[in-house]
C-alpha cells in the first residue's frame, strides 16, 4: 500500500445509462495541491491517455480479486 494514501473518493453517476455506476478513486498525498481536493476528472487529459498509467496484465490479479469480492457480495444477498 502506498504510505501516502489519503482517502477514497466515491463518485456515483447516472450519465446516459439506465442505471447508476460508481467510480472509486484513491487519493494520495503526492497529488498536486490544486487538484487533490477536486474531482479526479479535472486532471489534465494526458494523465488519462499516457501509457505509463494504463491498466494492463500487471493488474489482472487485483481486477480478479475485486470481481470475486463483488460476486461474493452479490450472492450473499
């Protein structure tokens, strides 16, 4: 875990879909002071498109663990 972890922002949207969806954004001490307290979507566009920040195979285990946890919560209800 990143020792600079601050908190988690939850963002629940409706957008154009007929259902809600959520974004979970970890926030960190190393984020720019002018952005850390604002919505993540305000980050510069290149931060969303730069390959160094892209999801990839290195995230497969985490993605699977999150999916398994969510499936377990769904089946518990």
